[in-house]
C-alpha cells in the first residue's frame, strides 16, 4: 500500500514518469573554446599597463587627498570652532549646514569627474590591453 502522505511522482501527459527539470532545461554547462590564459605577469610589466596605472594614480591620489583635507577640515571646524560653524548665512541656514551639504556635492562632483576621466583616459587603454592579451573585444 503506497504511503498516503506523499503525493505520487510527477508524470508526463503521456503517463510516463517525468524527469526532474533543471533551470531552463539546462543540465550541463555550455562548451567553451579552449583558450590559453593571458600572461598576466607580462601584461603587468608592459609599458602600456604601467602607463595605465600611472594615469589612474594621477587622478585618484590627488582627488583623494583633496577630499580628505576638505572632510577633515569640516570635522575640525565643527569640533573646535562651533561659533564659526553656527554663523547664520540666511534664515536658519548656517555655515555648518552649507559645508555639510557641500560634502555631498563634492562627492557627486568627484564621481562625475572620475567618470569623465576614466571614459577618456582609462577605459580606452583597458580595452586595448584586453584586445592585445586575448585577441577579443571585451564589449
């Protein structure tokens, strides 16, 4: 006597036992063309890659230093010169509030500048390095 608490196994419309389905009926990975891995050590030593890293550093390090100084300046002013930060500019808006909102504005500005810089200076060089290493277009 079959166990009454378990439902019967699923069957196809023809009455045969159904095989368990996999996600999208895919039960094994797609075949991949065998490609040798790029020589990452050679790429890292190449003048093109070293130039790419130098260009990235020329933007990232100064921008990081400027933002950290701006942020720490805000914190120091808030901690040690509260009378300056409480100067009203208009209505209920004071220097501290404007500087605090300025933190958000500069974050957005730096992000926009980086996106523009990367699109012009970094991304084309990355694509060229990728093509050279693999012979394929990454896009």
